[in-house]
C-alpha cells in the first residue's frame, strides 16, 4: 500500500514536470537529474551505511518506495527548482524559491520518516534543511558552470 501511495506521488510530480514549460535544454535536464540523484543517493548511503542515522525497513514495498523517491521524486524536484530559478531575476524571489523547495524536500523527507519508508535515527531536523540547502546551492553552482560550457559557442 505504501508503494502505491508513493507511486502516485512520484507519477504526479513527473507528470507536472513533463507538462511544464522548460527553460532548460534537454541535455541540462539529464545532467542535472543525474547530479541531483547522485547527491541524494550518496547522502542516504552515507547516513545509512556509515553513520547509521537512516533505516530502510526490509519490506519490499518500502524499499521500492524509497528507490522510487531516490531515482525520481527528489531529482525531479531539484531539476524543477533549477527550471524556476532561471525564470526569476531578483535575489529576493530566488531566495524565496530556494526556501520553498527546501521546505518541500524536507517535508517529503519527513513524510518518508512518518510513513516508515526512510526512518531517521537520532536525527535533527536542521540536518535535512542544511542538506537540501547545500544540495540546491551546489546544483545552482553546477548549473552556472555547465551552462557556460554548453552555451560557449552562442
């Protein structure tokens, strides 16, 4: 049942992403998706295996739900944040956008904890906010670097 709930959430976000007007080149979408997936997967692997602050229940539906979130939900939201970031011109609006996505991503992480998909042990909520802030800022920095390379000839 948990897997079906997360499947609906993931497919809804993916559908929203597909229908939106994109301000990113298709190559950028692919690269940013992979980078954001890499960031979250390494973070969860580090916390799960090394620090033992995350627990993934050994039930197939929970494992599939966590896998789906790692591969689809969190990367799509990170790429969406970059897509909207490009449309905004003022620093105030960009800070509000970053704050909005940090709240969304942290909220989904909390939802995963509440539903038992990804259980946090000895967790401090500010760790989630800090991780998502650093991830989004790193992704924005990477986007600026990658766009310089991608659009060099223009």
